[in-house]
């Protein structure tokens, strides 16, 4: 099979540079962990693929092949290294920034769309034929949608095998495999062990299995990262009953395709990872839950690229160095974030949190008792869905009538798919659709695009905190001038927004203000 293996990777992009294979090989030779997840290294003579930082002896250049995704390496006949565990590498930062079809498709596949709707459903949702989509993905990332979904499925199965006591047959179907035989063959081919062997190996070493019914795993990232600041950002905005933060650990309720779940996130005690504990109604939601948590914490970001682009800036350089590893937090549920953005217009963080809590208490569904346990104390509600809020009376929400109309109108647009905020959404179209709604101004639409859709290049020029931060640095604060100034910080303007908020974070958190709201 070795002669059929091929290197099919397009140029990888990190720190603003296009990498050729010689540069990739130098990264492998130096065992640079910044490139983990950006590309994968395969060795023709061993049939193994690794992350660039693998501690094993560097292979000869002529025996080395490079692939943009693990799925591409697997399709070419290579199996994962048992030493560096390339399946545990951070995700590629490329999919954070790309707004084209391939970027949208990758985000959907990572969210489990192929397992839920099949390739036909994935292609239809993107407006392409399955054949067109397959050709574009194969050209760009070296594997089609089936292979990419298979790779995600194998990782989900490995987590369930190693961290739960589910019967292996149940693991197979929860991970999306069509049969136990397919499950066994895939796990052997990709991981080099049968499911039974993986479970025996996991039991033979100390683990983090925790409470029965809990799936425990590690979410890796590229260093540096200021986890305390990021979890604190989320904690400052925690909605009672839906979220909780104790200064170290962030917990929240998840709305997932198969039913609600809960997650607990805290800094890893012994490495560059976030410790993640999940409780799910349906184990098949594991892939979606993990990817949504990664997006919320911006764990696939490339901090070196951000620091390189902004660190030497005469205006921002000092702020960048004081806030090393700053991230642009997203959200696990863009629809929830959109509702909360409307609630947060022109009010403080505390007031917005109170309003969201009242909305959740009145319209949210109770969390099933099986998910309300001691580790998740205080979590008891699922934030209300757009479908529920679309039926509400704007005058009966405890808001001003105009704000109630804006909220219900937004919920109706999301419920009917007139506004698409899913992982495969076209960001530009979504923002344009949002600003056409009553009561949704440029700030609200931009905030949703930045946090709900994970766009790394959004600058909220009309935001009060951003304007104050710029003025404190001696730069012009008026929106038009601020927007013009910010063009030099593209494609990392979302990080600039967070840096300017961090500049003002010594006192009470300042809630961004939608100066352009029509509501």
C-alpha cells in the first residue's frame, strides 16, 4: 500500500505565512508544538503519521509526507502514532478564519453534521451537490466528507471507549458507526488497536474517569493562553441556572441535538489542556459537545500569529504583552448568544445577566434530574430555544416594548431559518440578515458574528468599551475613525476588541454598548 500513499496537502498557513514542505520538515525537525494540528507528518517506511512535535526520531526527508488533516493521512493508509497521539492535537486555526465553502463545511463536519444528515444533507445545507462538495474538500484538505467524518467518528469512539464503561457495541453506534465490524476495523486501522485493547490499556493506567456517567477528556491548545481571564470573562456573564463559575471552574448546560447535557471546564493540572467533564443525554452528541466547547474557549487559535501581528504595533504592543495568550471567547450556542446580545444592548454586564436569568427561569426547560448532580450544583435550566421565544408576547417579557419586539423578532427569524447562525453559516450573509431585523443594530450583529460565529476579524468600532480603550491609548475613539484605524489589525480584529476590553478590565466589567441599535 505504501506506493499508493501520496502527499496531498495545500499550503498550510500559520503566523501569516504560507508553508512549503521544506518549511514543514524544519518544523518537524525542531519539534515545534505550534504546528500541531496545522499539518500532520507521515513516514512512508513505517506507515505511521504523527504531529510535528512528536518526540520520536525525526525521519529522513525523503521518507516524509505531509497532510493537512488526520483524515487525509488515514485515507492514504497511515495509522496514528501511539507515542504522540496526533488525534489529540489542537485543531487547525485555519478553520477559524476561513469563511469560504471549505471552511464552513469543515466546521459542520466537526460538529457531527454528516452523522446527523449524511453527505447529501451536508451538501444541500451548503447549497452544493455532494459531488461538488466532495471534489472541493478532497482538493483542499486531502479527504472527502465521508473520510473526514470517519476520522471524527473514530476519535469520538476512542474517547467513549477509554473514559466510559459503555458496552463496546453501544460505543460503536453512539459514535456513528453502522456496525460493530465497521467499528472494529476502523479503530484497528486508525489507532493500531482494537476497541477491546484500547479499553484494557486505559484501565491499566491511572485515568480521569471521575463520576459514573461522566465523560472526561482533555482539550489541547497552543500555548500561551490566559485561561483564568477567559473563564472569568464567561463567569462574569454567567446566567443563573444555566451557567456557574467559582473562580476556577466554569460549568454550564448545553443544548445538543440529542438532548441537553452539562459540561465542566477547568485548567489542566499538568499540561497545555483544558480538563473537560461532560454528562450527555445522548452519547452520540459527544463530537458536537467537544467542538462547541473548543469554539467557546477559542482553543484552536494560533496565539503566535496574533502576537506577531499585534505585538509590534505602536498602539497595541504594550497591551498585547500585558495580556499574553488572550483569546476571543465564542459560545456553545449561537442562538442563545444572539438572544443575550439583544438583552445586553446598552446595559451593564450585571443587568444583562439578570435579564437573561429571568428569561431562562420563565421560558427555559428544566434540566432532567439525571443531569442535576453534586458536581453540577446550581445548573437546573436549559436556556430557552428560539422556537419557544418566537411564541412569546413582546409586551410580556419584562422588557421595554421595543426591546421585546426585537427579541421576539430575532427568535422568529432564527426559528424559521431566515437567519442561519449554525456552524456552517455564511458569516457575511448572517450579519446582513441580522441588521435587517428590527432592533438589531451594527454592534449587535457584529457581536453575534464575533462570538456566536467565531469570526476572528470583527472590530466593534461603535462599542463604548472599545472607544474608551482607544482613547486611553491616545487614539481616536469615534466609530468611523476607529474602524479606519483597525484595518491595520486585520485579520485579528476580534482579538483587538478583546485587548481593548482587557485594557479597561481592572474595575467592574464594562458591557459593550450597541450605539447603532434601532430598538
